[in-house]
C-alpha cells in the first residue's frame, strides 16, 4: 500500500546475515491469532495455529528459502513463547515481540475479553487535545466490523452491536493467498513477498485486534506484525551480551535498540502552485502525483541503502517518511542525505530538496503509560521532527561550502530567450542538468489561438495527468542505466533505479515482463489480471487520488477543462477551488495519544488518514461531484480540488461530515476548509492562493466554547460547520427554491444584500471608534436602522412566505446571524444567476 512499493525489482534483500529471516518470522509470529479466532473450537495456542498453517500453506511456496530456512522460520514461530530459548533467532523475535507489545493497555477492572468476539477499536477514540476528547463511555462504543477492506462503509467505525465473523474473514484471507499465481515475484524475492504479505494483512487483518484478552483491543494485528518484523531486523545485529541485558527487563532498559529515521521533502508548496495559468489544471495534477511517487521512491532508496526490508517503512505520504533501521545505519545517514541533495539539486536546481536525520530509540521508549501526558516514543518523535526543522533552516549550508556556484549561481543565460510558459524555466536550466546529459528544450504548442511554450518536464507532467485518471495498475521495473535525453517526470525515478508505468488492463498485459511488480490502484485486491492468454500477477495495492472529470469527443474521452467545468455549475458559470486539511495534525501526532503513543498507534493513525484522503476521497468525489470535480491533490491529511463552484462547496461539506464520522466524532479531530469562486478566465494558480487565504482565515476562527479552527471559509468569511453552515445551507436552499418557483423575486436578494451591507458598514465604523467598548458596539449594532429596515422589507413580501420570513427575521436578530446575511445572499445570488 502507501509508502512501500518502490524497490529494486528482482534484487534479493541486502540485509546482513540472517536478519531478513528473523524479520520474516516477526511478520509471521502472531498470524495464528487470526486463525485461532476463526477456528475457535480447536483449542490450541495461537503459536501452534500459526506454525501449522505456515508449514502447510506458506513456507513451501517461498522459493527464495532453503529447506533449512523454512525449518528455522517454522520453529521460531512455533516456539516464540518459550520461557528461555537459547537459539538466537527465537531470542531476537521474542524480544522484538516484547518491545512491540509494550504499547498494550491493560483492561480496566477484572473482566477479560473474549478474543473470538472482540472487535477492533479505532485509534481516533484515544486522541485528545486539552479538554477536547471522547468520554470513556463513548470510546468503548466504537468498533470496526470484521470485513475485508474496501473504499466504502467498510472502513468506518460503528456503534451498532456488531457480531464478529473471523471465520469468513480468515477464509477470504486464505482464498486470496491461495489464488496468487505460482510464477508471481511474491514467491521468488524476499522484498516482493514482504510487500504482498503486508498488502494481504492490510486488506484482511486491518480490523483484527492484536490482543484482546487482558488488553484493550485497539491495535490491529497487521500493525503489530509489521512493527515486530521491523524491530526484529534491527535487533539481530546486537551482540549476545546486549541481548542478555535486554532479556532481564526489556521495557525497563535504557539500551539503544534501533534508529528512527525521518525524511521530509521541502519546497512542495512552491513546486506545485508556483506555475502560470497556462495548462495549470493538468500540470498541477501531474506535479502533485509526481511528488507522491517521488516521496515513496526516495523512502525506498533510503531503505535499500540502509539494507532493511519494506516492513521497516512505518509511514510514507505527503512528502514525509519514517522508517526503522539498525543502529549501525547511523553512520550512513549523513552520506545518504548528501547523495540525495546532490541528486535533487542536479534535477531541480534547489526547487525541491530533502532533509533526512535519525535518532536512536531505547528499549524503554517502547513502554507506554496511559496516565501520562506524553510517552517516551512521542518525545523521540518530536525530537526527530525538531532535528528535521533545524536541517531545513540550514538546508544548503554544506552544499554552498562545497560548491558555491551550485547554490548561488549565476543560473541560465539571461537576455531575450524563450522560456517555459508554465514554470518559466530556461532551456538547460538549472545548469547541473547538463552534467547528466539531460536537457529541456522548449516545445511549441497551440492552445486555441494562443501559442503555449512548454518545457519537456511540464509537458511530461501533463502526460502523467492524462495517465493517472484512467490507470488501474502501477507497474515497476528495474532501471539499471542512468537517465538520458530530455528531463521528464520519470527521469529522477530512473536515477533511483526504477522504471514506472501507469496502465489499464490491456496496456498492462502488453507491457508486463516476468519479474515486473504490479500494484492494483484503489482496490485492496491481489487477484491476477488475465488477458491475451497471459496471467499477470499482482503483488500489492495502493491508493492514489484519481477522480477526474471527462468529456467524450469522437468516441474517446479526455479531461474536461476549467471552462467546461465552469459551465456545468448550477447557477453562475464559475469554477471553485477547495483547499482543506486536518486541524493541528502535528500536535495530534506529538500530543494526541498522550502516554499511549507507540509505533503501532502512530502508524495506524497515519495509515487511517491515508486511507481516507488518498483512497476514500475518490468515493466522496464520485458521490458529490460526479463529473464536475477534479481532485488535483489529496495526500496525508489535506486536499486540493477544482471544479464547478457549487460542487466544490458540496465536497467541502461532505468531506467534513464523512471525516467526523470516520474519526468517531472525536471533538479534537477536525478539519477546516477554504473555498473560492472565480470566473473561468481567472488564473488557477492565483485562485489556489485565494482559497489558501480563506483556509487560513478558517484556521483563525474561534468558537464560543474557546476552541479554534474547525471552520469553513468562503467569500472572505469563516463560519463554524455545525450551526452556521447548516443554517446557511438550509436558508440557501429555501430562498433558491422560492426564486426558482417565483414565489420570490431576485429583488428580495438585492434588498437583503443592502441590509447586510448597512450592518457591516456600521460595524466597521463603530470598531474604528476606539472609545467605544465591545459591549457598546454590540448595543449600537442591535438597534441601528438595519433592524427596522429588515422588519419592514420582510413584512412586504408575499403572504404565503410570511411565516418563514418571520423565522428568518428571528434568526437574524435574536440569534445574531445578521453577521452571515451577506454570505447567504451572495451564495443565493450565484446559485440563481
């Protein structure tokens, strides 16, 4: 899924010694819990269930293992709960399991759970910021149903009385495993197998609790297995004396056990949005998708350099990644960062860069304290984030010392020269590209009567946008040669050792070569693709924002442009831009879990956001916008969409409502949005800035109870979602219906607008009079002439509207909604134009 797909296809894991074997054992060790709950009548320990199933169904299919290695893995899983094992691999797995299990919370009271019936609790119920959190009674109500993952209601927690059905879920898991074709890379390469195994766990074990007897069932088996496998690979290199010391008191030791490595791509906002309006829609879509691919490619390049398996990548999305590595990797971090900076500088001339650093984790960092405000791991996470910020502040210092001209220039040739109309770059700019034999000639194209000049990179971003919306599969192949020719979006991926295609079924069948790695997009399904007498294996899946409005011309589909989307608006023919994100996300990661912060919970939180914003958001767009919205960017915790202006407003409201439900209505998990509306000729990059300003305005909103953000900004105003926005939506619909049925005329809108403007003008005048207190300003506003003019105006409307208009009058005067009248009239005016 997210963050673990970019590997050197066909390359055997470069991990030292037998570390990769014990990592596989970690990924397997508790799979018996899944099978045990499905076959609850067979009273045997979960480790016996797991070892038995692995021996019969899994290990014989793994061609990259020798018979001896199969025996070792089987015995390690079978015996990992022995009191005092002497075999090194069992000792390492046991320690990794104990560290990973240090995150578990004991159940309150004496009552224990029934593992065959317990359901998984969502990670969102444990989040709290200040005095905003779910009470204990509410936390215990939320559970996930036992169902394979799909981008529909399946992913939403519920409060209904659900009945666990682990047997059906296990049977689906087994069927998926058995249906994998024997010639799949899954069975021939350790890395490919790990990706397939993680995908199967995320599709079927995502809702299975890792522990449910004496502990709260709030950690999924999929996450526990991944963290245990990652830790086992890190612990393998420790010497026997260190293992002896750790075994004495695993969670009480201050011995270092692993590295937490973090990476952050800088310059993302500038790279995406600082372009001209010419070809902006396609270019923005291509650029945003490219950054997602680039982040994951870099994470995997770092993983290979540190010689760890894909399970060690804990998170990769939104330009950030985190992974676990052995302590021996700390000496390589500076060199890795330097190599990547040089690479990005050569391709982008400083427009995009990356910071990478690492901190050691102690065994005691894995112990949680539910009653504390912070956990040791949460503090380590914050410490790493601080180091990354410091590196950002001194990003090019080392490079400037080493090669001043590469940072300070001069760049380009200057003078009168044709430049790219989209990104404004000159041919062969930056100069570092010449060193790699890559150049960017400006190509002339025509857009109607307008001549548009595009560099090869911007042209390739538009081609990428055309590929994404119709793609159903992502195909990866090793690229052994350095990139040549013109700079395009895949050039840097080639420099990282990859060749990538986005294909539909027919293209995939034609493209596929034995050993290629294929991932299905937006469907947690690993069934092979059959066509033209060929069977193409699928080794994993991933989510990607794809929703794209199209038009049909001469029997073929193409992406709709802004003019067409504007004309499809209900009302004025304008387009709208929506920018939206989760409020205080950094604080949620640092403080939201308090003393319960752990690798599994932080990974679950990250993955849950990814499933919603990169996966389920496609579903929301189809429900709301149908063919009138373009999902330009969605990743991590935010989104950027453009389309018919009324559909953009609908999308904002729908995302808010669905995300609240997805987050169990936890009051500390909120989103804010900004929507701007523009004429079809208005430059999109400027519209994005306007929408960003409205979003920032929403972020400054303060609610009556004192909490901030959690608001909707549009037309320069910010309103709260729950009361004001619902009030606006309700009266907007009512007045639009009146105007449409001719019960009221547009003259009513004009009169109401004048009243709203009168109120606002007085408010501004009173606020300038500093000698008046806030209370005096409020009193003056309440009794100004806007009030009697409102009463007079509404009293002269048609008799059949009198009752409703009296309610509107009470809302405006008594509930003080007069502040939102101008917003309401503008919205209605656009909808009825």
